[in-house]
C-alpha cells in the first residue's frame, strides 16, 4: 500500500496561534490541495492526523470541526483530490492521552485503519511533535517550513530531516524516492 500521512494546520491550511476555530478561518495554503490531488492521482492513500486541542479548550465544538473538514474536502474535490482517512485528537496538552502528538496514537489509529505498518511511510509535518510521533512508529518524517515549520527548522534535533518550503515542493521527493 502506498500511504502518506499529513498534519493539517500548517501543512494543508494556514495555522494560527489563536487556533483555527471556524470554517471561515480555514484557508488552504497555496499549492497544498493540488499536492494532495497529485498524491491521489499517483495512487497514494492520503491520511490526515491532527491535534485539535481547541475542542478541549472550548474554542469550538465537534460540529464546527466537522464543518471545517467539510470545507477542506469540498475545496479538495474542486481540484480533483480527496482524503482517504482523517483522525484527530480532541484532548488538551495536559490530558495525558495517547493520541496527542508527539505521542503516536493518531498514527497507530491510521495504521490500524489501513491494516499496515507505518515503517518508512512519509509523514509531513510542520512541528517537532508531528516529526517525533512519526519517529516513534518508524515512519519517515518530512518537514515543511509553512505553519510552525520555521521554528522547527531551528531545532538541531531535526537537522537531518528532509525539509521543503511547503507541501507542493515535497511532492516530487515523496513520489520519486519514498513511494
């Protein structure tokens, strides 16, 4: 199986330190939706794993999160793309759950859904927690400089991780070398 795992905020859509709380605040990053469509066209299954602590913080509810995902899927469909599986962590950073990245629970849910190992599966993230969770499941972490990526780029722990300006720029590397 050919699979890729993407973080949402900062990889697919613009991130905000004040959280993306409403569909009107959800804006795709330039080229990200086309990149996903390119993965789809190449026969790659696309999964999204996203921390959504705004739920635990009471900033939005699950209906609003669902509406954001409906918007994302509609905009993707308009460019010929789709997401095959989406998982999210609704917990806050102090809840001690197994699913909040940097813990690997979301990625393990994806592996169970597809019935596969995540060894060497590309995981594209903008934050250290995305990359740390990928390492725990033996996936192949890839950094983008969008979202919180500029901050992550300064962390020497991730100095040897492939890095790209954005998801669109990572497509050739992922399709040619990893899948």
